[in-house]
């Protein structure tokens, strides 16, 4: 069964420099790279990571896409401190300082260097949508429609339902535990996310199966969009 932590800083003790360690990172980062690396390793430009958590994914994956400038973000101070500490620890040349981005705001924005709302080659969102209200999903896709360049991609990782059905009994139990914790949380359905994608000018998801009954969904900004 997938595990969730909405704020690692409340449940884990950081290293003296502020670095937090997420057990899920060690289990999933290689699988995630297998789904996104074929695109990212051949690209240049900006990648915005939404909900970077501890910062370990950004630290481990950014050096594998040297043409990409990787911008991490989060909403929790403990996470922002951890991301900054992992960045300093790793010395990754293309990893930038974290910024606070709150997708509960429908008009959310981001800053790439000195440029506000710079065009993006990619967006990445790992283990966020099931521990956030539905309007966060809506605002994520709307932002992808605003900021992604043509043929840019939004990658989303986590547990998902498919056509109303859970992919495993463990994911069904996980969904029930999430909704008991917060009625606004829950495992999202790929069909519903495809609807958000279409509204934002993105293609429907290309689906990559991951270990532990998770998926990577890849949405592409359509060529015909302005």
C-alpha cells in the first residue's frame, strides 16, 4: 500500500543541515526516471517541480537532464529548508533554489531567475494530487496550459483510479484512509484528469505503470494551442 506524508517536517527529524529523508524516494525515483528520462534527457529549458517535498527527487534526477534547468517548489517551510539543504549538499549545477508555490491559488505563478512565469519545457508533480483538494488538481492543469511550451509535458506520479476502478485492493484501502483523514483528499481518476487536460489544451495521458500500483501520467501541450 502506498504511504502518504503531507509534511515530512512534522513526522521526521531532519539532519543538522535541514535535510529530510523520505523512504518513498528510495523506492520510486529510479522507476520515475524510467518514465520521464527519455523526454527530459534530450531537452533544454525550464522544468518546474510542484510539491518537491524533501528535495531528494530534484537532487537525484536533475543531473541526469543536464540541458534542463530544474526549479523545485513547495508550500511548507520545513520542505523548502530541506530542498535548499539537499541542493547545497549535492552541488547539482542545474538545480535552482526552491520557491514557495501554493496551488490552492488559481492564479498561481512562478519565477525562473528574473523572469516571472517563464515558459516551461516540463512540469513534474510527485505524490501530491491524492493529498490535496480537487481544486489543486484543477489549478495544476490550468497552470500547465498557461506555462508549458508547445509539446511541453506535464508528468504526474502517484496512485490513480482508472475508469472509476482502483488498480488494486491496497489502493482502495489507501483511498479510504485518505478520505477518512480529509474528505477533500483521495485517489484521483485518470479519466477526470484527462478532462482537466483537455480543458487546458493538453493531450490525454500516456500511462506508464510503476511499482506498488502507482502510475506516471504524461500530458503533452498540443501543437495547436497558443
